[in-house]
């Protein structure tokens, strides 16, 4: 406790509370919060580029290629995921020394994005069918939930600085079972908004 008191007095004499807040903010500038804020901003910019890739490819495959829009969407989505992985690997997480090889990071990113898709659809379905929220407003929450999952999963799984084990088959089966239960709940009790 004795060490804290002289520090408090020093802070008070160097600009009071406002000066103290300024120094705390300055110390955070190069800290964890700022690093993640910059990464999250880059991650979102990469995501926006992925929307462009997805939309352009969907249009080309449907209009010029003659594919069914749902079939074209699968290819367009996978191309956007790959685009996002490459840009995130080079730019967003380029400073991370990952213990995982490039092909494994690509596979991990794809799996994180797939779970993000499931989360987004589940949030959209839950808000629209269970809470009767307008689907466009609910979609904003769904995108936010998926983005937060994708960023967190990318940070801690795809570009982890340490090796992360593959989830067990039991854990994956439990996740799929939960998803199936959620979809059946929506199908039984939901009505179109």
C-alpha cells in the first residue's frame, strides 16, 4: 500500500485526473486493446472485400455461367472465404508467428467461418422467429455475432501463436446436435415475420 500512495501523489501533480486519463490512454495505444482494435478494423475491411468478391462472383456465375443462384452462392461464398483468408493471413495477422502451416491455417479459417455462418443464421432465426424482430434489423445483430466469432476464432485458433488441438468428435457431435435441436425448435414454433 505504501508504494501506491507516492504514485497517486505523482499522478495528481502531473495533470490531475485528466492528465492521468491521458497517460492511461497513451499507454493503451501500443497495448493489447489498441492491437485488437486495429486488427478488428482490418478484419472488418477484409470482410467487406469478401462481400465484394462474393457478390461479383455470384453475379458472374449466375448471369454469365447460367448456374442456379443457390449453387453459385456455394462457390461464391467459398471464394470469398479464401479471399478473406489470404488477406487476413498477409495483412490482419501478418505479424503473428503462427505455429501452424499455411494449408492448416486455411483449413482452420474455413472451419471458423463455417461456425460463424451457423452462428449468424441461428441469431437471425432466433431474433426473427422467436422475438419477432424485423429480419433486416435482426440481420445486423447476426452479422455482428458472426463477425465477433470469426475474429475471436481467427485470433485464438487460426493464427494462434501456439498449437491448438483439433476438437474431439464428441464435441463436434454435441455442437451439431445443438444446432439440429435449435433448427427443429425454430421449424416447430416459428412463423414468417
